[in-house]
């Protein structure tokens, strides 16, 4: 969703900045277009970072000696994203 939102913001900003020849006294539409393009780029970058972070998995393995019995105890934990079907 964030990638789509970033692309939409960037496209609307590009239209306002480059394709519109409309002059409004109280607002500079070209500057609004540049701001929307920058916001869209930031949202796209954040979306890519979050997407890459979501795909990573963490694996931890601990080994300890039980003080009561002297046995070696190995504990393994694996952490993955909850929803693996989402991109």
C-alpha cells in the first residue's frame, strides 16, 4: 500500500509541477507539485525499507548448563513475520 501511495503522490506532483499551466494567485502550484513529488519519493523509500525489513527473519540459539542436573540445555528460537503472503 505504501508503494502505491508513493507512486500516486509522485504522479500527482509531476502533473502539478510540469503539465499544468494554471496560475493561481494565492498558491504556487509548481511548488506544491515539487513538494508532493518529494513526499512521494520519501513514501516509496520507506515502503521499500519496510518491505525488506518484513522479509528478514531472526534466529537465536542459546546453550546453557542446568545447575541442578549438570545437563546441557539448548534452546532455539526462530522469529518470522506473521503474514508471509503479503509482499
